[in-house]
C-alpha cells in the first residue's frame, strides 16, 4: 500500500472518497457511550447548533440520512400527491425519490454545461410547460459547485413554490461571503462517509423559518407532539403526547451527533485540502486536451472532482484505472434513465441531452482530505496514461 493511502479494499488503493477519523472523533463518541444518553439527548442539539452557526442558518434539524432529510424537506414544503417538483437529472436518485415519497411528481430540467448544475433557462421552460401545480424547485449544488440561487428564487416566487437547495455535496461551499445554507427556504446536507464531514450516515436540514423547523422536528419523530398545538388534543397530564400527523423515525442518535460535532471542528482543514487536491489535479492535467476538467468556482467545496473523456473511451479508461487500484466512480447515471423512472414517468434517452452527454464521459477521481500528495500524482499519471492509450 502506498504511504498515506486509505486501507485497500478489493484492490482499491485510492477510493474516490473516504472519511477522515482521528482520535478526537473516537473520544467524542466514547464520551457519549459512557453517558446516560445514546439517542434523543443533548449531543443532538449541540451538533445541530454547530451546523446552524457554521452555515449562518437560524435552525438546523438532524436526520438519520441525507435521504431522510430530503424527504422531510419535501414534507415541510407541503409536497402532496400531484405536485410538481423540479430537479436536475444529474443528482443521486434520492433527490427525485424524496418527492415521490410525498406523492409528488419529479420533473427534470437539464443542466448547464458551464456549471453541471440545473440550468435556470431549462427550468423556466419546464415550469411553463408543466400541467401540474408547482410546489418545489430543487437546484442541486453538484460536486460542491455552489449553484446560483437568485434565478431559482425568482422562479419560485413567480410560481409560489418553495426553494430547496440539495446541498448534499456542498457543506462549506460559498457564494461570495455567504456560505451555502441561507439562500433557499430549506437546505439539505448529507454526512455519508464520503462527504465533507461524516456521522457514518446522517443528514441535516437548515432553514431560517421556525415554522419549517418545527415541521421537520415533528416529521422525524413519528409526527408526535409533547405539548398541545393547533389540531392536537387537550393537555391531560405530564405524560401528554399526541400524534397529529404521519411521521417517521428519522432521528440521528447522540453517538453519531457527537462524531459530527467533532468533525465540524475540522471542516476548515477538510475544505482546504479538497481545494488543494483539485488545484493539483488542474495543474497536472494542464495541456491534456482529451481530458475535460470540471467547472471551477471560488466557493467550490469539491466533494467530487469529475473529469470528462470521450464517451467512446470512457469504459476502457475507467476499467484501466480500477485495475490500477484507483476507485473511480461515475456521478451520475442521469436519474431519468433509471428503469423505475422510465417505467413510471415515461422518461427516455434523449430527453435531457446535456445531462446525458456529460454523464456518458464522466469519471470521478479520488478526492478526500487524507489523499496523500503521492496519491494525487499517481492518479493523474494513471489517468493520462489510460486516456492516451485508449485514444
């Protein structure tokens, strides 16, 4: 194994993403294990406050996964059967699925080649064409590129829709002096091990709305309230609880929240290293005309570093890199081309040509805080060799 590499698994020396766990992280989890609280305790609020303060949001509500957080955000925004939810095809399936969980209908808008994020013009066109009431617009800050919110805010206001930013890739990304987390009605983060910080599994919704925050907290805990609210029963004693709507068990335990709080103390270093790796790749690939580099942005959080090669050689290059111990991946197969969406929503190849063209040549390279310098050089050398050989 190369010095500083992640532990090899199935021949992979350098995966595309990997968590960074240190002794402080382990100690923070151990402390909670020795306490009287394993779930629904004080570590939850501490973690939520850390994320809220970091992003500048008034409220943060934790969830058991990023998908659960997306589901809750759709619920809080009022998505119900028959409602349209606008999203890009280049995202993880959970973005569209979370709308379906609420009975909504995902409608896709193509991406912009300059950002790889949802195109405002394509979104406006789809909004004008749809026969369904528009409930939510969901720009995805893909790969950590902070998608501009202003045009989507104007569209959301025009159609009376909520604006949800899927920022699962973008914790720590910024637009000027503003960190991602305050420009949408609800912003969703993920804490999967390959993300900027990890809680093993977990997610968070941040919002400036106390009303949304209350809906989110209720939804993650079975729809139960512990004190009377509008629509609930009368208080009948200190044991009071009333399920006033259908909710889920989407809570994030104290153990995982403690890990998240510890990880948040290092996010500045995590981001700096990711940007350093991205810069190194750009320098190493300079002059390689057959390797298309991802769009850059001063506030890019670089969850992913995705190159594009000619679709005719992508498989050969991909397999060559895997054979060299580099755990490359494709982010993503466009959501509308998954069998479930073809079958249930009538989507087909050719519907979103920019997304499809991007995806057909995309290869995600290793980028994570503990990737050593020699790993960066090794990856770049192998990519260049593979592309030249395949061409």
